């Protein structure tokens, strides 16, 4: 029986061409949470929060069991699909049943075509992806705050793919027909800059110079009023190009067609997929040197860069990847595992294979064959589960995989590189690159660096605050960061937030005792297993195992002797959790 599970719009399940009646709001919330985590057990604690937020009834677990049983009754093959695990529930889907998976596959193909300048193929694939969208992600459940963190990245991907589609169609010269849909998109998302640039370009190419300038003026007023910001340098340059009537704005676009390729191959022979490196990259000399030497070997290599949230793992990986790119003349592949699934399937598509096997083991076998004796670098960013990454590399040849993860990964033969916070010297260098005028106030700059605890994410936010508010002195920011109770609130800017990064990292803790241990560490500078066991009401060995689990996840670290502690900013986050729980 053909079954379709839909989350791109209102939640729906279709079987035999008709909608399945899913029942109450609680049942739909349960199904939505499982659909956003297909094939993975979802802990009962997380499901209870999704259904009742912070006010679950005493009978929450029993009610949850009732809702799961009702879903089993209404879903096709529901008894087989929804399995009760030791501490949660898991939904099993078959290939092609979830609209989000189909959307992601088409979007990946479209973005690959766009990156190589094939606007016709990009427009086709991205259009196919967007045809699966019936509205915002789970738009009928958008009011559920507990689902917000899971919905947000999927909705951001949908919007980004829509913008990619505009980009591809502009490349095909469709500026006239794009003006109206771009105006509608901009009206719905007034703070997004990229579609504003698209609209400026479309209006200018359509001969409406005044309209193009008005779009820029309106956007500048909107973000100044709502965010206190100015447009990015890229949009400012586009505005100036419009004023100068720069001929490049109306330059003809060349659409590349596939030529001279073997059957079943549609991508260029040499993929170059690495995102741009971080322009303000600073420090990390020993780690860079170690990874460069490791990746330059003539044998298959797996390197895992791990460390706490915001410490700069992705920036380091991209810096190293760009430096060693000449060693891998057969290509560099990149996947963001926070969004991508079916890793071997996607890597095969990135290599240009169109006839990709459905079975994961078959896809991994074909991938090893494609990579054998080829110098290809594969960068996998944001890994959480080692299982999909095993058996990707061939047994011989100069291929290499560079992985980033919060925690060490159990991968045979992998070399792990733990990334610590930046030193004060390197932190000051990074801050100065982001906001050069801080050099005039060295004492304040040093205080800001110390308040950021060597975390590059925090330093980037502090640097952005200083750069975008030049009338505010570094000493003023240092004063605002000084009180620990306000520090996380201050370290937020332009859609980036240290508190949000800590929350994402904390959400990976599934064990209730480890969760309680993390909150406990928020109340102590250091804590030993005996003290923890007393506070948690557990055995010493259980408390020690929970604390070690936090270290393994990159949340905590070992202190002197038999003690544990949280890094500075994570400790502030855990302290907030404690104060919220007692409020």
C-alpha cells in the first residue's frame, strides 16, 4: 500500500489517495515529533514535553501510551511502524514515504547544480523540491513551543531552498516573471536579505530602476528600526552597482549543459563543494598542523574533530580542508549532517551517480568502489551518530574523511583531535580581527575575551556587537558582560546566540540522571562523584557514570583530582536551568 507522510505544510498522512484521520491534537503532536526523528527512538521525556510543555499531568506517561496505541490503530501498518522502546517510541518509515526526505534529496541535487553554474538543472530540481511544500513546516502545530526547536531548521531549509530557486531562475533570465513572487516572499519575510537582493536585481533587469532603489531603501529602514543594523556589505555593493548602472548587473548568463560524461553520471568529474573558510580564523596552530599532516597520508584516513559547543570545530575543519585541498585533486565533498541523512546515498549523488541503490549497504559498497584509488576529501560536519559513517572508506587509496562532532565517535581507526577553548592571546587576536578598534582599549578588550571564556562563537558575537555598534565603546560591552547572570543574554546577535547553542548541546543528553548531574554542576564550580551521588540520591558509581557521560558529550570536563566541572558559559546555562526550575 502506498503511504505518504507529510510535514511540509499541515501534518497529513495519505493512504490509497485519501487522508488518514489522525485524531486529537495530542496524537498529531506525537506523530509530528516522531516524523521529525524517523528511525530514531524518541525518549518519553521529550515526547511528554512536546505534548504538554512544562505542565504535564500526573498521568502523562499513561496518556502517551494511549495516544501511541490510537496512532497504531489509524496508521497503515501502525502496529509495525510505531515501536515502543526501552525509554521511548520509534517510528519506522519506508523509502520515499516522507515528503521531507524527497524534498531534501531534490534540494541537494538542485544546490549541487547551482554551485556548478547549471541554472537550468538547478531550477528543475529545486522546483521539484518546492512542489512538495504545501506551506510552512507543520504550520498547524506551529504554536507548540516544544516543537519549535525541531521545526526551525527544517523551515529555514525550506526558505533557503526557495531563495536558491529564485537565484537559479534569475540565472535563466526570468527576472520579469519573478518580480511578483519575490515581492510576496519579501512581504512574508521582511528581515531576510537575500530575497531583497534578488528583487533589486529582478527590478533593475526589468527596467525599473526606481523600484530597485526603493526595495533597498525600505529594507535599510526595516532592519534599522527592528534590529538596529545596517545592510550587509554585499547588499550595499549591489545598491551602489544599481546607482552606477553597472553593466555586470545585466550580463548574460551562461547555462552549462552536461557534455562528454559517462552513462549514469550527471555531475562534473571533480566536485569542489567546500564552503568558504572563516575569514576571521585565528589560532589553532598545533591542531591545524596535526590535521594537515594526518590528511596528507597516502592511505585512507578518518579524523574526528570534537569539542564543546561553539568552540570552532566547523571553522577548523574548513580551514584545514581548504589548506589540504591540493592534496585531493579528485575533489572535495561536503555534507552538513545536521540536515543531511542517508550519507552514502548523498555522497554518491555528489559524485554524479544517478542510479543510486536504495539499500544503505549497497550504497556504501558502491561509494567505496567510486572512492577507491581516488584522492577525494570528504568533510562531514556536525555528526552525532557514528553508525551511518561506518564503512564509507575503501580499504586502499588516498581518500580521507574529516568529521566534526560534539563528542568522540566510535569509528574504527579514527584519529580524534579534541578542540579546547582559545587562549587569551588567540581570543584577543580573533576579537581584534572582527572589531579592529578594540585595540585602542586593551584593558576592555582583555575583559571581553575573558568573559567569552575562549569560545569562538561568543567572541564572534562580541566582535559583531562591537563592529555593528561603533558608537558604543568596548568598555561599555565589557561592563555589560561582567555580571554572570546577564552574560548569556548579552551574547546574542544577528540570529546567533550562545544560550541557543548551549540549549542545543544540552538537548543531546537523554539520560535523566545525566541531565540532573548537569544541573547540579551549574551550582558548583567543581564536584566530585561522592558529592554528586548525595545530591542526586544515587549510588556513587551511577553518579560517576552520569558525569563521565557529560564529559563524553563534550558538555563537562574533568577537573583536578576526581572532580568534574562545566566550561564557563555552559555552567552559566546550567545555572539558568536550575534557577528556572526553582522559579
